[in-house]
C-alpha cells in the first residue's frame, strides 16, 4: 500500500501516517498534525525519562495536590508582569513576600515588606548579589574611592549561580575551601578573605553539594567583630537554597535569618521546599533602604505604570498562585508535617545506608531532607566498581541517584546524594534501599573492574595510592 494515508479525527493514533516517520528534528513540518497524534508523539518520547517521583537528584517539587495542580493549570496563560490586566496576582505575590519575610523575622515595620520574586532561586540570588554590589559602589563613590575591584566571599560549596553572577558582573569570586575537617563555611577563614572591596559574604542554608548548613550565626559574630575593627560595612546575603523553607518550620529557634545583625538579604526557592512546581524564587531585603533604587524598572506600555524588580520581565503567574494556595491550604502546621516526614525518611535512609559495609555517610547529622555518602575507605581499596556504576544500575530500575565529585580541594571525594521531597513515602524508601542492596551485590560479583573503576584507579595512582583486587 503506497498511497499516503490521511490522519483524520477518526484515525487511530497508532494507525496514522505520522507514526511511521521520525519526529521532526531540524525543520518544522509542512502540514498540521491532529492534536491527539502530536500529544502522543511528545508524550511517548518523554515517557522513557525517569519518573519524577523516582528522581532523587532534583530538588524541585514533583508533586502538588489536585487542587493546586488544577489552580495552576487554569492560570497557565497568565503573565505576572501584566499587572494592569491581572492586578490581583500582584496582590497575592505581595502577600507571599510578606508571609516569607515574616517567616524570616523581618524587622521591617511596614505592612508591605521589601522583596521580589524570580523565575527560580538563581534569579533571586542574582538580585541579592546585585543589590550588595550596588550598595558597595554607592558607598565607595561617596567616599571617593575606586570601584573597579569588587569581590564576593562564599564557600566552595556554592551553587553555580554565584559563579555566573561574579563572571557576568565582573566581581572577583573568593571561595573558602572545604576540607574533610571543615565541611561547611568556616567563619574565620571567610573573614581572612574579606577586605574593603568585599561586597558581601554569602552564607548558605542547605548546601546543594551536601545538604549541610553554613553556621551563619558564627559568621555574623565574626563579621560584627571584623566590621567594628576595620570600619568596613560588609553584610551577609543568605542563600536559603534548601534551608529557607526548612529552618522556619523545623528549627524555628535557630538564628540564621534577619534576627542576625549583618543579614541584609535572603533568597530561596519556592519550587523546592516551598512545595511549588518549578519556576519560582523569592528574595527579601531587611528593609527598603537595602534595595537600591536603580534595581526598580518602570514601563507604561502595558496599559499603566508597572514597576518591577527582576532580571527577567515576563514570568508565569501560575507558580505565584500555587505558592499562595500552599500558604492557605497547608499553614504552618502543614508545612511542618510535610517537612518533618521528609526529614524522618531522609534520616531513615541515612541510617540504613550508613550501616551498609561498603558505604560511609559524609556527615553524622541530617539537617535538611537530603544527604550524601561515599564508599567506605577500607572497602574502596578492593572494590571493582565506583558510585558511578551504582548510579547506572539504579537508573535501570528507574531511580535517579546522582554520583559526583566534590568541590575543589576535596574533588577526589566521590559521593552520592538523595533528596527526599514531598511525594516520597517510607515504602518508596524501602524500595530504594532494596534496589541499592541488590545493585551492590551484582557489582560485588563482577570478575573484573569496571571502566569507571579503572579510570578512578589511574587518577588515584597519580597521587600515589595503591589498590588491590
């Protein structure tokens, strides 16, 4: 049968002509395709990916309840920036900023707290960094001093956005090394890197690499002493990567936020432990005086004067509605319950993995619902595989559990990480642990070292380490 079959509304999807040909890769098709067929082509290609609930690499929310999903789907066409057309969305965004600022103990007395939203925590970090840079420039210019050598101090456990920020704004990035003994930011080491050109020191609550928190209270005390001695005015920006939505609910008495003198801005991700689908970040300043005026841009070509703080202009409104819905639906007790369950499951996995003879945990404590582990030193001497092989085996069962090397100065350490989010149950944790145990048995039964193991041994041999099988 050579004649071309027509795809009609009554044709079976898998009986259509389109299913006989590859999907377009370089040019747009000449003809239209029935929506049922186009949907299935895209759906089938995406279906081979890891299922979101089994993706323990990602920090972003993969589950929201049906009402939240429905609410966000109904708002999918709304652009937040069109505040003339959708003024109530802007009102709800401002309410979210107020709620978050108060969770972080904002000292601002105004009913309208000073903050902004971003597409994600990366944009929120950028806004916190830009404000610190501009404030530093203003102060230096007022004093008649040069502004050509700004620097920023942060732990080597930084998220890549801070590298981007420093490169884009031509700011020297000064990293405080992590070591096997100092596994979070050392306040004393950070102070040693500070000088009159330091725009801020960044403390991280929920380090992406490890899940640990920098001791921001210790950093605040060290900076207070340093600023008093030098006359500098170096502030702290807190990158509340994971901890921004964990600490207020699970450790409300822990001081890491605006209760500390030198913390002047905090950013976080609404689409991580804020429990909203991807596409939302938040940044809050101590008060209005810390947000430079030139960061606010106004336009009137949308029907009225619209003033906005952000690197991006258009942005989805659906995530804002999702965040406000969560605040109403869950309340403080709901967030506490969900995060507490995630923490308990993370601690359970941490304990079980730490008990396996081949592994050792990076940290004795779980402070956020994620943790990393590595090969046991003694076990590693005779192993025929690496954690990269374990990642590949788990992926065959649908799990995405990443293996990676640690930051500079401890980059010889290879670790694995799991992030426990809303949507993971104790039963799922047991399934994961069984799959890890089964994969280890298979890997231990190998007769010859894997390719990744041989590569690892070549690299280690250069450092003078010897392995026997």
